[in-house]
């Protein structure tokens, strides 16, 4: 049983990320939608496409710079969400993304890095990120059910982007 799990862990992770993104679009707020979409668009889709087109993983091929670029872009989005969202889990997502990015930096600076250690440090955080995104979505749904709607972002948007409030007396005239 354990061998089957190890053999299909990549496909299971990809399927889980897509299902989680769809669940976030159904039940999540803006931060959940952004982080799950980022995960799918920067990791699931390009890595799957590269494996199909090049018959091998992107991380161990000549396209390492592409992989690092995807990691940097994902980190910038995770950090933006983490600093502005009215949630705690995006901070952990960004932290795990930093671990993955540092693994690439170490691989670039040190010649004698074990491929297993590199894979664990570069790929391992993504499993924790999926678990954190799932936990964040579950906590969001529970909080919505218990207390009702709450704001997605810590600082309210400028008045230009807020929904205009129509006075009660004017609602029938518009």
C-alpha cells in the first residue's frame, strides 16, 4: 500500500491541488481563491505540462531557472496575500515557499548537494502548503457559518473600490 502511495504521490498532489482550488472558488474568500489559484497556475499546470512535453521533471532538468522563476513569482503572490489578508495561514504558506526557494539557492551555490536532500527541500514544502490551504479553507468556512461574513483583507480598500452605499430613501428611485 505504501509503495502505491509513493508511486502516485505526484498525481495525487496535482489532483488534490485542483480539487482544493475548485473548493476555494465555491466556499472560500478572496485569499483562499488567490493562493490556491497561484499554486495551481505556478506549480501544477506548468510542471505537468513540462513533464508531458519533455518526458521528465523540470526540477532535475536544464529548465531549473524556469522552476526558480515560478517559485519566485509564487513567493511574491503568497507574501502579498500574507501581508494583507485577514487570515494567518498565508504567512505559513509564504514561509514554506521561502524554504523551497532557499533550497534552489543552496543548489546553485554548492556543488555537492545530495539530489535527495534537494528534492526534499524543494518539493517537500508544497505538501505542507496544500495541507495549510485546506486547513485555511476549512477554518474560513467554519468561521463564516459560526459568525457570518467577515472581511477578507486587513485594511479596508480605498473608497474608490468599495461598494457604494445607497441611502434607504433613494433605493426605490434608482
